[in-house]
C-alpha cells in the first residue's frame, strides 16, 4: 500500500487505519512513535477532507506521547496533532488534548515549546470559525503563557501571533458587522415594500 501514489485506497479502511495508528503511536520504541506520527501527518494531508472524524483515538495517543521523555517524540507528536486537528471534522478532538497542551507549553525543552506555539498559530489560522470560537480562549491563554517564556524566540513568536490574531479577528468582526448591517437593510427594505 502506497499512500503517496494512491491515497484513495485508504478511504474504505480509514477506521481500521486510525485504530492501528492509535496503537502504534503507543509503542514503547521512540522511533516507532516518530514513524507513526510521520505517517499520520502524510495520511491527514492526503485525505484531509475524509479522515478527520475517524481520528479521535489517534489524537488521544498523540496527546499521550506529549508526556514522553524524548523531546523528539514530543515534537513529532505536536506536528502530527497540528495536522490531525486541522482536518475537517477533527477540530472537536482538540478538547482531548487541551489539558496536556497546558503542560506542553511549559515543556522543559525550549524547542518543544516553540513547536507548540507554532502549532497553536496553525490552528488559529486554519480551524473553521466554530472551532476557533470554541477553543480560542484556551489557545490564547497558552500564547499569553508563551509571551513570558524565558526563551526569546518563543516569547517573540507568541507576541507576533497574538498581535496578528487580534488584527485578523478585528477584521473578521468588522466584515461580519458590515454583512449583518447589509442583511438588516435588505430585511427592512423587504418589509417596507
């Protein structure tokens, strides 16, 4: 089976593949965890419109790997979580990861913290609006925590993301307000006529 040549061959077996991945991700071998995380990323990129709803157990396993002793496993798990949660229908599974992400944003290794901030940035930019509204408070709190990080790169990145997200949300709200005003005018015109 070759994912890069014929990804559609996985469509009928997504449930089975996700169950298998969730188990392989919990293998005791760190390299196996990294390989499974890498395959998870490739699967989700290839089938992002279909795989999301099947990935809850994978999210749980990846979240468990955020506690692993090797920083490389924690980083690869974060990168996989980024892509999985970004899939259509998987956003709601972020709920499973939030408690551990709260710990990961304070990871002892600065490279893991930096990846975590980058993952949060990706979600804020790519999740659908309902998921963004649901999880925004938690994600912004994680970024505020990142602002006070001792590592300047993590701190600066957090500030830049917060500023950009604030501007993006302001623009979105203004656009939404303008649309709502136009809809109100249309409704008023219809009731008058």
